[in-house]
C-alpha cells in the first residue's frame, strides 16, 4: 500500500501537493543539490544529509568515486546536462494536507 493511501485511510480527505525543488535550494537536504552535483563531493555537505548516513560507508564512498569521475570526464553532464537548464525539478517530495477533526 502506498503511503498516500495510508494517509487517506487515517485522514480522509487529504490533499497531496507536489513540492518541486528549485535549482538554488539552500536547505541542505538530499535533493537540494540536484543541479549542483559537485556539492555531494564535499564531506561537510554529505554530513548534513541524514539520508546519506543510512548508506554503508563502502557503498557511499564507491558512489562518490563514481560521481567524481563522471564530473571530471564529462559523463555526468552528457547523461544529465538537461538538468542544468531546469529552474525546478520534481524529485517526488510531497506535502500532505489533512484536516484533523475532533470527535
């Protein structure tokens, strides 16, 4: 069952609103740097992203090595360069609005 369905069962009705992330987002969460991938190479940036703490160290390091290589050799831009022209991106973040009714 999708989490939105769980919310619908608990709080009916609900409104689910997409929350697109702007390219210059400064909030320091995982999706904030989607148009600035170099930021993920910075250990201080990674340290502020709680989601990354759930990835085993060896896997995270392997991913960082691949990202660094892709940025240096142009692979990242060839695959994802279209992102550099986008002002916002829907990364799947959603705001769920529900009314709590006292019984």
